[in-house]
């Protein structure tokens, strides 16, 4: 189980991008209500709407696409995050 100290280490590290940090916050339910709703919208969007969401929220959409592709989850687990 990942504790808050471990999560904090990832969120303050210069190694992880803001997109990757956003995904960590999403996975550990640390996003604001708006950001949580945005994550839900991104998760449900078809290709056209995902493109529209990317116009306003490129960092979040990029993070989600990295997560969805599977490589981000693998990298985070390899780095020691229980995700």
C-alpha cells in the first residue's frame, strides 16, 4: 500500500512531468472536484471530443493517454508507486 509520504515524493520530484503527476493525483483521489469531473469526461470522451478537450486541457489529456496506453502505469509501478 502506498502512503502519503511516497505519493508526496512522486509529486515533488522533477523526474515526473505535470501530466504524470496529474495522473497520480487522479489515481489516489487527490484532485479537486472540477479536476475529478474533467478526468471522468476525458475517460468517457470519444476521439472527436477528446480532441476538443485537449484544446483546453492538453496536460490532462496527454497524461490520460499515457496512462491509457499502459506505459505510465508500468513506469510508476517500477519506480515503487503501488498504483
